C-alpha cells in the first residue's frame, strides 16, 4: 500500500494552526510546511493566499480552507466531521473564514486548547 505524501501548508505563527497540525499528525503522516519559511513558488502559491487559509497538496490535487480541513479530517479517520464540514458547504466555508480571521478571539483560543489535550 503506497502512502501518498500529504503536504500541509499552514501558518506556523498561529497557535491554533500549530495545535491542529499536531492533532492531525497523531493519526496521519503529513509533511507540515510553515508558509513563512517555505518556497511557495513550487506550489504556485503566494504569501497572501497562505496567510488567509491552509492548503493541502496531495496526489497532484490542491485543497484550501474548509475543503483542506475536510480532506485532513477524512484522511485522519474523522469521517463524520469531514462529511459534516463538506455537507455544510457555505456555512463550513464561512466558519473556516471566521476562524482564520479571528485567530485571537476566545472561541478560537478555546478550540486551540481542546486540540492540545
């Protein structure tokens, strides 16, 4: 069974992002790349794009934002959460955007703490 390389390009300066990467890594082998110190041109991505949302690159496909999170949840074995995020469509995407742009709010810090444990 050939394992596919899953590259996750994330914000290494964001506590929630770091905790999410650690949480995913407990059950899934990923290559986590902090966009601040990665050559993004190899992925045809800009710093601006990566500062707004997470990207997953695997098997020649690229996922971003809520879609990337759903992909990681599914690959990690959290299929129900993944399906809920996917089914929620615009709600899930809006939720993702809210979290991404409110990283220092208490709900996001609470989520970050939950992922630590």
